[in-house]
């Protein structure tokens, strides 16, 4: 008997894109799947478009996020997890494309050994031309140099995108996306996952084509540096707090703080999480380093001076020195 894969897709205002995504799901060479689509309150006609597409295929389920449930992709993915009945979980986004053999290839490798999850690879294409590959994410997939461990993931020596993951459903009995986060939720989730298990295998194959377009969340964030540093700071603090409640190495926790410090240093904006970061930074790098760090951020950056100090500070935050 074939194993059932639960594909979970959050959707918000993707009326012109999601049909192509759902077509790629329906075209999978492995056909024992269910696809749970959770709409986040779309106002562009997405709901009708989705319902019309899935009307003749009972493997698709359409769920609307209730008003009382917090808005956002993390909440929708968590709702999808609650409705999923499969043996395996595959997360996906409403504007990306599955390679036809995605599920088949992942499952074959996952079942070939004692593994809890498989990580594949993604390429980004310039919308609307699926053949125009412009991003390969080579800096993410450094598995030849770094194994899959909690520290290597948390320190971002290795990384992967949300659709790259396919794992056994038991992993999510007590694991959920952090619904307080506006971005970077996958970093938070996989930081917790790799603390639970690193019984993983890498599929050296492109299985997802990621659509690069101006209306994507990441594209909007990259245009607003102040919002970007705020959301990254919230992400690092929330992840640090959650991991601190588990049996995580101090090395991993320190790595989060160093990334948080680098985030402020590079973007030169301060958020409510700054004092939390400084207190932790003092314990890692010492009081003198923290003083120099604050001096650059609050004085030299305002005068457009101190670039050599900034370079030294960035060198001091390199995570492989831990």
C-alpha cells in the first residue's frame, strides 16, 4: 500500500499564480497524496479560482482561515498540519512549481534508509518564464562541507527552503510554526526540528522552481531595510527563547545572538530586541567588544565614519570562531 503524502499550501491573493502551482501538484508522477490549501482571507478571487480548480479532484481540500485565528502563513500552515492525515508532510508555497517527479524522488530516497526527512533543492525563476533560472541558492546547499546538525543549521552554514523539506508526519506531533513571526518562520521551525532529529538525507536534485516576482514577501522585505531588520530581530529573539527551553548547545544559542548582532550592524537600525541582544553579546564576546559595537552603531554610523571598526566587528561576529 502506498504512503500518503500531505501537501500543505497557504494562500493569500494569488489568483493569477496558484492555478499553475496546483497544476504542478496534480501532475505529480506519485499520485498518493492529499493537498490541504488554507486561504488566509484572500480578497482577489483566489477562493473561487481554487474551488473551481479542485472541484473534480477529491485529493484537494480547501480550508478558510477562521476570523478568530491569527492571520499569516504560519497560522495557515499550522491549520494544514492539524487537518493533514498523511504519513509524510510536504510544505509548499502558492506561487511555486513542483517538478513532476518531486514526491516520487523524495519518497524513494527517504525510504531507502533510516531517515526522518529528506532535503532537496530549489532554483528560482524570473516570473513568468519558468525556463529563466536566475537564482540557484548555492550558498544554501553546502552539504558537501557541512553535515545536517542543529548547530550547522542554526548558524546557517547550511540552509534550505521550505519546499525542500519532506518528512514523516510524527515529527509534527509537538512541533509547529511560530505564529508570532512575520517572516523567517522556516528558520525557526527547522532550528527546532534539527534539535529533535538530524536523521536526514539530501536529494541532490532540483525539485522546486521558485517564482521570483515583486509581490513576494521576500521581495517586499528586501525593499524596506528597517522592516527587514525588525523582523529578523524578532525572529532571532523568538528562536533563541524557544531553543533555550530545550536541550540545545550553548554554541547554537550563541550563534543566534551573533547573527542578530550582525543584522543590526549591517542594517544600522535598532529595534525593541536590541537590549536583549546586547546583554547576550556581552556574555559571548565581552564587555569591551559590546562597547565598541554600540559606539559604532550609535556614533560612527551617524557620522558616516568608522568603517574599519565595522569591519573588525563583523570579523568578530563570524560564527565559525565559536
